[in-house]
């Protein structure tokens, strides 16, 4: 018996191998959902465990881990997941995007451009992009197998009929490698273009739904739209009150009890780096 | 009419365990023809129609279809991707219950537009325009385009289902008791509409019905089914006015009695 109560990165080697095998399959068929035997993970209630299982399966001793929740490194969830992997894997952690080799995320892709060799790990609540349109699992599998994606556009058609434009702002469906329609997880549509031909590896884990999927480097990821209503990633038409950025994804906050609203960068690391470089507003 | 059938069904059988729901049925459907399949409840009409469409797999026999896209194909052995492509682009199925053929939680416009989108249309304005044209053609107020079909009457739902089927300009339309669940006055209006659209579009149609009045109004030819078998086939007027088989005679007389 070893002295530590856990194997490296908590999951046993056999489990990690099974997850990695599923991930390799997912990388070989970009955007295709691969079933896997999801395990229980401790902590992170309300976060979901799919992303953590993927991180546990791919992390090595030399990795440097960054964890973001919304865009922030300092939420309770982000901090406790970072602490968890420090404890069970003894890896270094960071808040800096460019230093990280693995970035476990929920809700955002960092503003700092990703580089080759980096791995993004997404926590996914609902991996099936067709789930609201087609309740039967057997039928959605068939629709994916035959690339019958007409119903995907029904949702967008109705959005335009109702609002005059596509208002879908999160988990905006994409076509991967010209083949599979994929849910990019609840990232803002603003982040979708960052997936397109990204040099990084993107791994998606849905624990409850027991599905993994992936986008390998340099893969086409195209947001669905109509010819006369092209995809337009939405962001607030404002500047960050801290760093002055106008090209980053902004969170709206209340700054007093009279309802005064301001905007700040959702990506806290990016905002801090800009301020450190003297780009304050 | 051209010199080859659009659809040739030969010795088709569908068994459910020991029951031969369809038992050695053969017939041709010619381009532009409306064929009615009549018979009392349980005689195998719906099963035959569903087998032709590929909703269920026949036990034996052949179904040859002359496709625009693939030429002549044997549907009983056609792979699923191609069969579904044909269903999306060349065929339509009108269900007896419009709820089986509509997405009730999506708008009328989306229901009509979905078929266009499934066939590859990606221009919102064109899809919208075609949905409007088709709502009008089936006599649904264009102002209802963004309403949910569950707010529609039964007759409107059925007309919406027909718009959804016809919007892609199918070559072959299969209808299962299209006026089945409706009030008599609503039935008459719907039948009239179907007859007009079928003539305008030159559709090839197989319509299943237990109502000989529907067959009389829509079809040029009739097959009479009894316990899975075709017992009589012929021109509509001949079969209805001068039935030869005792079962057809019974069917016709019961309609006269009604
Ligand atoms: N899925 C099924 N499983 C078993 N028996 C069935 C099934 N569908 C239909 N049948 C039987 O097959 C026969 C023909 O049914 P059906 O084709 O629905 O007749 P019709 O449409 O003429 O009323 C009936 O006896 C019916 O009970
Ligand atoms: Mg029936």
C-alpha cells in the first residue's frame, strides 16, 4: 500500500486509461459524442464532474493547471478544484493563461490566444445539441449518424421569427469539421470563433450524461446560421471599467444600490495582465 | 403519364408474429395517379402504407421506386441514409393524427420550414416566404405563422401537416386516413382542398381510407383489402358501382346503408 490514500490525480490508472481511450476516439472523430463510464468525483457539487474526470485522466506531473469558473480564477469552485488537483496530483497551478498546459473551464475560453500544446477541458452539463428538439436519445444518435441536422435550424429560424435576429447567446451550436453538430458547452457565442482552427486541443466532458467529445487542433468549427442572418457573436457595446478593453467579453455588474451598471472583463487574468502593462482606463 | 410505374409493389408481406397483416400484396402506382386503398379497420391498410414508407420492414416481397435522384431503387434493401434522403426530398407522409406529423411545440412556420431546412435550405427570408405561401395554399391565415399548432383546430392542424408535406414538392405522397378524426363538415372542406392540391401539383398519391366517399372523391383507382390481401382492384367507378368480390359488395352496400 502506498502512503497516500489516492492514486495520482485521484482516479485509478485503469479508469484513467479508459477515459483516455475514449478521448482518443473523440479526437479521431471531431465533434462526435463518445460514451464513457463516468465515475463519481469528490467535491464540486453543482459544478459537475465530467471536466474533472477528463483533467484527472490527462494530467501529468509536469502539467501546470489553470481553472476558471465563468471567466474568473478566484471563485469558490475554481479555487477548490485547483486545490483538489494540487492535493491529489501535486501539480503546479497558475492563473495565467499562457503559463497553463491544461485549462479546466466552465463558461469561458480565455481571451489570451491559446497556443499549440495547450489543452482546454470543458465541463459540460448537456452534450446533446439536439436535446430540446428531439427528446429520444436513439433518434438523436441516428440524426448524428446520418448528419440530418435540419431540425437544428428550426430553433434558429424561430429565434429570428420572434426577435428579428438570432438571440441565442450561449451554447450556440457549431458544425465541427463539416460533419458533426456539437454543443460547445455554455460558453458565450462570443467565444465560438476561438474554437475555429484553434492550435490547442479542446476536450469536453459531460459526467451526468456520460459523454466525451473533442475538437483537435486546427479543426474547422463553424457556428450555424442562415445566409441572410449570418452568425454575429454578441458582446456588450461597452468598455471594461478596469482595463478599458472594448474587445473582450464583459460582465455587467451593479456598482451601487442605485442601480448604476458598469462592465468589467469576464476574463480576470486577461484584465489583470492588461492593467499590469499599464493599460488601465 | 409516362410508360413506367413510379412505384411497383410485388408480393409484399408484413407479419407480426403469426399474424399476416399484409399478405402478398402487389400493385403499381403510375405517375400522377391517385390510388385509394380501402377496407374495414384491421385489414392491413396502415401497415402496408408504413411498410412502403419504410417505417417498418416488410417480411417478404419487393417495392421498386423510380427516384429522381437515384433512378430505380429497391426500397426493401435500400440503406437507411438513402431511404431517409428520399423521405426528406421526394416523399411525404400524411398521418391520420396530425400530432404524429407535426412538431406541436414549434410554430406553424417552423413546421413548414423544417422540411425545407431538412432538404438544405439556408436562406431565412426564402424559407419564411415559402411558409407563408403554403399557409395560404392550405387556407390558414398567414398571420398565424408564428403561432403554435396546438392552438389550432383539428382541421387546421391537418391542413398544416399537408402544407409541411407538400412544401418540398414531393413526387410521392402517402396519406393514412387524412380526414379520419375530423367532423363531417370539416372533412368535406379538407377533401376539397386535398383534391385541388393534388390536381394542381400533379401528385402521385396512395390514400388509405375506410371511407369509400373519400376514395370516390380523390382516387382514379381502388384496391380493396381484406385480412391483409387485395381482393379486388380496378377503376374507382367500376369497383364502387359494380363490385365483383363479395367482400367489396358488402363494403359498398354498408356505405349505401349508412
Ligand atoms: N405493430 C404491430 N404489432 C402487432 N400487430 C399489429 C401491429 N400493427 C398492426 N397490427 C395488426 O395488424 C393488423 C392490420 O392493422 P392495420 O394495418 O393498422 O389495419 P388498418 O389500417 O387497415 O386498420 C391488425 O390486426 C392489427 O392489430
Ligand atoms: Mg389504419
